[in-house]
């Protein structure tokens, strides 16, 4: 944490509001102050409760002070008329995560931004939800940060969905894989930052050994890149389409919510029918339907998971364009600087797309296979018995078993009767 303040002996003085703001935006649970380690949350709560002054002074102290019995070494905190002494490991418990942040004080801290803080926060919120939670896929638990050709690209995938955000960027090229759990707190912290600068630091000779560095006016965040290679996501984005539709996400989101209420279970699917200047959303069991005015090109129909559709609409926002190849191929949602590939649901087996590094499997079939009609009889496969021959054979076996069972029952009854007859004793 880079706190703007001034030195006071071995300690420092700073505005309390600045220190509180920095502590509330830090992601670590332990704070290092002049070789003392204290719990961040406890220290933050204490500073918020202090009154009497807008300035706080923190200096190391030793021995007894003003008749107070304190540890041999402690931190002296002065705020107006309030004086307290904090021991090493104050507010640190056995379950406090071992994550550390340092407090650094300087007269001023200048950060030359190369990206908007809100812009980066919004971009992260559009990719982090599409990472997987499965421990067996550690690479897909990460977000890929890649800078190339003046663009910062953020990519995530969970095996069924692929999210891509592209932002204009002024900085050196590089890339790093950062775990989703390490990025959750930074999304809200960036909304309170004024300036942000994104960069990479080499921790090895290859690009895979890079760390992601994010500087704000108060805090520097640094994450060591995870090991592994992210799939070649460009190959997963469909290029040729037969159908497209443009519509507003607000009205579509309300339609999805209404269809969800009609569903009998949490897992629900929605059919999308495109054509004639409208997008029709309906439940497969025909319990509900909603029509949305839209710009359409071509006609098509596709089924997808209702929760996937809701997530896609929320991530895109505003106007969105949906492009289809057919009912069995990945579909593409697009909005400015954002792309989201989603696998559909359909009846029958779902072959994996060719050349697909991300394991994208469709859901279980939701419609029964079409039955064979009399006009299109099913012919037996050559070298195998027909259904009629199989039925005759099964009947013959059943008759033989029935006769054998009847004989066995008759013998059993005779044996019982013989056992009950009195035996003559000479």
C-alpha cells in the first residue's frame, strides 16, 4: 500500500481517511507495519472507530508508557486524544489467511495510468463468471491476461462457454494466467480507484513465467502467473453463420425470468426461434412463450440452458447480436469489445467440435428420438436377425421356461404330500 504522508521518526503521519481507504481496498488479510504484523480487518475497524482528529500517527514504542502496561515492543497509535498500543500479531488468529501487504509512506505517489479503473473492473466482471470451478481443470480456473498489438485481451472458459474482452491498451506485450479467486476482490476495489496502470514483470525467461502487476494511486497488486497453457481460444470462435438476430438485453432478461418461474426445476432450458423480425423465447414443455421485436437475418432455432442465457445477457448488456450456424454448433453473442461463445443443448449425441482444445460437451438430450413410421420401415442390419426373428425366438424360450416351471411345481407338490402321509410302524 502506497500511503501519502510524512515520516515521523521511525514511524509516519498520514490522513486517517487515506489509510482507511487503502486498508479497505487491500486484498491481503495481514498488514506489515515497521516489522509488526497485525490483522487488516481488525486494524481497519479500529481506525474507523477512532475520533478526535483526521490525522493518525503510528510509531514504534517500547516499554511502559504513561503508566500503561504494554508489551516490550508495540506500535503506538495516536489520533487526537486517543492513544493505543498494538502488539505484534494483534487481530491475527489461527484461521487468518497467510496473505501479507506492506504499508509504504511517501510524500507523494504518482501513477501514470494506461487503462481506466472502471473500464478494467467492468471487463473483469464479464470474464470471471465464466471460469470453471472444477479442481481437475486448473488452467480453466484462471483468466488469461494478454497484451499484443495495442490491445489488452482478457479470456476465460469453463468448457461450455468462452468469454473474451478486448480493450485499447498502451503498454508492453506480455501475458499471465491469474486464478479467479485472486481476482474477485479486485473487481470492487478498482471501482474506488482513480488511476490504474497494468503491466507485467518477468519472473522467468519465458512468457509463461510472468507476473501481473496492477498499480493504483494507493495500492500495488501483484500476482504470480499460474503454470500451464491456455487453450487456443481463437479456433473456438465460429466464423461463418447462417442466422443472426440483434435485440435488447433488458426485455430478453425479463422474458427469461418469466420462463424460469414456469419451470418445474432449477435446471431449465429455453428454445430460441429466430425469423420474421422477431425473437421468440419458449419453454420446451410449451408452458410459456415470449416474443421480442428484433432485427433478424435468416431463420433458425436453437435450445440452450436458461441460466447460460441469463448470464450471457447480463454480461453483454445493452444491445446484443446473436449469431448461429445451426442447432448443434456453438453460438456467438457479441457486443462492443465483447464476445461470448456458448454451447447449445440438443437431442441426440453431441459430437465435439473439431480442433477444440476446450472440452465443450452439450447437456443431456432433452427430446426423445423420432420413432420409425410405417412409411419408413427400419431394415435389419445385414448379418443380424430381424426384430421379428428375435421376437419369435424370445417367445419360444419363454414357452419352454413356462413348461419347465410347471413340471417343477408339480413334482414339488407331490413331494410335500408324500412327506405328510403317515408311516406304518411294525
